[in-house]
């Protein structure tokens, strides 16, 4: 009997030793992987995939996406005590306004299906009770906006929207697309949620343009509007300056490179071309960044093949592009902000276009500020044009929306405030937009 007990104890000890040896081996392997330059390995390399699964590099969209929105709204509005109040073209005001009204949009952007709607239906809804307005620069997929707001909209198709209006009196959600088309769907927000948002929201008095002008009925006309903005001068950028070292290192890391990646110089050492077996990154000291990879064998992956699909795949690509832009803007010390402007999807390829904002106001140039192209979740190309601006003492008051609406013709349906380059720098002004953009 004692011999049997002794044998059982020895067996247990042997099993414990084997388990400890296996665990020690796993820990040693993990420590070895952690010390390797994994970023330079192809995504399909067995060691790369083992590292990703151990340290969170490729465990799916849930860990890859931060949930941070990639676009800054242009305007927000909410009815409070029968009066419409709004905020516009100011990042501080927009952020505070979003915090107040996000619960409203969380409920308004629940599951639904849009159908074509008429301008008269919208006009009736605007005057039927409390309203909430959310307007973006450019056209953003509705499902993406819903995700940013905490909603769950899964309308079939890839419809993009510029303006959303929730009409509480009519219990309908209206969506305006980039080509001017109007859609609507049933929607309902709890009265308690609306009341909480109304209590927290702060803005300036405004009204809807309605049918009195040749602009969209939901256009916000602010009372006593005085939008005064500084002229902007452009300052030189030198990404290779000694003080930019840390920023350049972060920029390289965002594209999957390290400070030790092989490179060669061009254009009298004003450009450095970083290369590896899969990708090339051309960095101009003046701020032009150009990235290209060989197909899906890229140093940057928003997600790995088979991990996610559909909406989750798009969200992961948006988040990947936004993080790269954050590093680029930090490296250039640009004092600007990037905002998603357009999304184009064709098969397994997704193209994301971003504009840059100064203090919440778009800066429009001859070329797009940043463009990213993903193929099967891998970044296949990217172009970023960094600029640094300096506010001048001279300021200019932008034409108020009410006057601009009064001067609009039948072909001018939308308006925006933006900076455009002129002889004396970048000048703010209000522009008319037609349905064709």
C-alpha cells in the first residue's frame, strides 16, 4: 500500500516538473519573440503570426480599432426650449457638443432601412417639434457614423451621408447624401435622453433656412453670426531637422519601419527613401510622404486575412489610417487636424481620402491632403502632404450664412466655410457647393 502511494506521489511530481519545463519553454520563446524586430517580417511569416497572437498584433478588430472617430463634424444643432442652438467650425465647441448629443444619436441611429424622401416631408418634420442636426464635411458611410455615435445601424448597401437630421415630432431620421438625394427612416429617441442632451448642450441661436432660400432646408442660419478667422501663412517644414528626430522615428514606426531600416537619399539629400522586402516609404524633408507596397505583402496591415469582414474591416482600415496620420502630423508639428472626407470601396480595395482642418475649418488645396489605399486589409499605397501654418494678425470676417443663403441661386444647394490659397496666404471664405460638388 505504501509502495503504491509512493509511486503516485512520484508520478505527480514528474507531471509537475514536465508542466514547469513546458511553461519555461513557452516563456523563453515569448521573450525571444518580444526581442526580435517583428515589424520587418512579412505578415504571413510563422514567427510574425505567433508574435501577433501572443502580443495582440492580430487578434481581430476588437483590439485593432480604438473606436475614435476619423472625421470632425462641421456643425451640430439641437432644439432647446423651442429654440434651435448650434455650434460650428470650432473643435472645442464641437467636442463639447458631441458629448452632450451623442446619446441622442446612439438611439436615432439604431437599426433601420432608409427610403427615398421628399423635401416637403423634411420641411414638415423640421417644424413639427424638437430636432437634432449632425453635419460632416464630405460623405461618410452611414454605418460608420452610427458606430462613432454608439449606434447599431446596419442598413444594407454602402450609402454615404453628409447631413443627418433627427425630427422628434415626426419620429424620423433624415439623411442627405453628397449628391443631394434625401432619404428617411422611422426613428425614436426617448424623451428622457433628449431632455438630458438639451440640458447639457450649449450653442448659439440659429434657425433652419426652410424653403425661403435656394439652399437645403436643413441649412443652419445663425443669428448675428460673426465668424472671424485669421489669415494663415505657410511655414517651412524640415522633417530631417535634429529636433524632429523623435517625430520621424514615430512616423517610420507607423509605416512599419524602424530607425535602422535601410534607406538612400535623393534630391540633394532632401528626400530619404526607406526600403525593405515588401514596402517603400519616400520621405521629403518638406513634408511630402509617399508609401507603396508590393500587393498585400505590406509592412502595414489594418487586419489579417480572414480576421474580419464587412463593416468591421472598414472600421479597422479607418483606424489604421487615422493612427498613421496622427503620427505624421506629430512629426511635422503641423498644428492641423485630419478629418475623413470620402470613402470609396470596390471589391477588396478601399480608398480613404482625408482633408486637413485648422481650428475646425477645412484647408482646401489643389490636391487631397491624404489618401490611403488598402487591398485586403493591407496598406498598398498612401500619400500625405504635410503643411505647417502660422496665424497672421490680419483677420477676416466670413460672409454670414444668412446673407450667403440669400444670394444663392437655384443650382447652389449647400455652403461651407474653408481656407483657400491666395497671393497673401490662405484666406477663409464661404463657398457654395452644387449637387455635383
